[in-house]
């Protein structure tokens, strides 16, 4: 997936999961707390129930490999190295990410 | 419709724009320092509140006026808002995001930085207030443009406030129907609702 530089905060639709829930991705560099407040405030403003939207922080930005890979991808000559670092980072954190999705799915099942 | 004024810290320019929009500050003259400082939320919001939508009140056309802070990332606010609105089927005609940052001058930036970032309110607030007074009519122009684009304020939003102020019970409505309802169907009996709270 290619997120352009001028698209921070753009909500990308990724499809539906097995239970029919819509899945979206949102990427913002830094400003984590502000994004949480924006989303929470938006839901309050329009009176949308908290159960309508589950906002999950993947924490991908915390990985050194991913951050280094993203940085390398800025320079054309270092793109191959950047991609290698990103794939290494994803492999390293794959277990954590899959566990995260399992947790989210189980949480959704338990919703009233 | 929800009209959302946004700026870097949600403490000065967006607060002033929202106050002008609601008729809390005059459009025909520069307010005094005391009048500006008396506006709720002026020079108040902290960094830990950035991103919250603060409800300022309802204007005479029934539009809800909010303000928020989005630091130096207006595109993040716009993209997230548009994206969430799309997910929940909210029409783009139901909200209007207004970036007030273009009207902020250097004095406001300096005073705001001193007051909000460094916490030197005693020094920063007078400076930012002077800057606000200097940029005041530009903000007024922006608000008038927003009102004319949004509509629902009668023929001329500039003169509407003056027209309404002559009414004994808050607002006159000579353009409305005999039962006291205006063009938007709202009864003009109460002053603008004013509550600043986290929404």
C-alpha cells in the first residue's frame, strides 16, 4: 500500500473482515494523542456510540526496523535497504501484530 | 451545519473567529484588550487538549460553532474528519472546516508561543492580545466570508446582528413567519447559546 506524503490522516478502506466489520487504516506521523482526541471528539460531536468504532493503535511506529526502513525509503538509492528493513521489521513483529488482531476480534465478539 | 474553526493551538485566532461568528465580539470595531481576554477559552487551551472539538455555541442561523487545535497539521484534521464523515455517512454539506491560521500575524505567534508553550502568561498574553487586535479585521473578513458561504443569515450577514439587536426579547425577525419563526424554522427568542465544553 502506497500512502503519499501529503496524505497523513487519510482514512483508507481495506475491506471487510470475516464478521462483516469494515476495516480501515489510518497513518499519522507523531501526534498520537491528538489523533485519539480528534476521533473521540468526532464521535461525541455526532453522537456516535463508542461501539461503532474501535480505534486500535498498531504501535508499528515503535519498531526500530520500521522507522529505519521508512527513513531509508526517503532516498532513492536507499530504497532497497529500506524495503529490506521494513520487511525484517514486519517479520519480527508479525507475532505481536497477529496477536493484536486476535485480541481486537475477540473484543468485538464480546460487544453487546 | 457544524462550523469548525481551527488553528495551531486553538487558543487565540480560532477562539476570536468563533466569538465574532457568534456575535460575542463586534464586527465594526476592534475590541479592547479586556473584551478580548473576557472571551471564554481565549489563551486557555493547553497542549494536552489539542484535537478536542470545543463547542462555542449556536449562531442565529442555527449552525453549531466549534473550535479545535490541530498544531501544524491542518491536513491531518481535514483528512481524519473527512474520512470519518465518509465512514458514518455524514454529508460534506453538514460540516465546514475553517483554517484561521492564515490570519495569524507574527505578534500573535510570538505572544501565543510565550503564553501557551512557555507558560509565561503575564508576558505572552498582552503581546498576543495586541497581535489579535492588529489582525482583527482580517479575522472579521474571514468570518463574514464563511457566513456568506454557509448561508442562512438573511441578505447581509454584516448588518444582520445590528438588525436583530433592536428586538426587545433578544432578536427581531421581521423576515420570519407570523408565528415568530425565521427562514430556518428556528425561533429567535433566546440569545446565542454559549457553553464551552469538551464535546
